C-alpha cells in the first residue's frame, strides 16, 4: 500500500484503511503523508501538529488526521528540484558550497558563466 492511498483516504475517502487491514499500521509513512498534506493551506497546520508529535504511534497519527481534516478532493504535484547547469558548473569550478554558489551566481554575468562552462568542458 502506497502512502498516497493513505493521503487519499485522509483527504476525501474517509474509509479508515487501518480498521479494515490492521497490518497497514507498519506501512504508514508519516513523513510522506505529512509532506503531501503540507501543500494545502487547510491541512498544513494538522500536518505540523503530527510532525511536532513524531514519536506518537503511526495508528494514532493516522486517526488524528483522518478525523480532523474535512473531506475534500485534494491534489498537488510534488515539488522537484530543478537542475541548473550554471549552478553546478560554478560550484565545481570554484569549489563553493551551495550558499556561496548562489551568491556567486548573483555576481557573475552570463559571459563569465559561459567562460566557466567552457573551462570545465573536457574534450574527447
């Protein structure tokens, strides 16, 4: 059973999957469920409450969310990291950390970034 089935059940189905299948308690992944619920303004505070009490048993966390959140069809795409070749090139060329690379990107012009990329190209 995937974490998204738990999210769908909490959001709108309200079937109580753990009552029907008791072994689902160990399949429940609080981090992923909380992350999925944190995308919506009406459920973010519930996800935060469960997150604050992370040591609570999975079944109790699930039932809290199931009984607290109003039924509504919710869907959001997961935010994924966007690959930035300029960022990677500058970081590799100068050996900077992520923070320093962001600062360097704001200071360098596009011509300077292209020059860094050219210097990093390896011929075949």
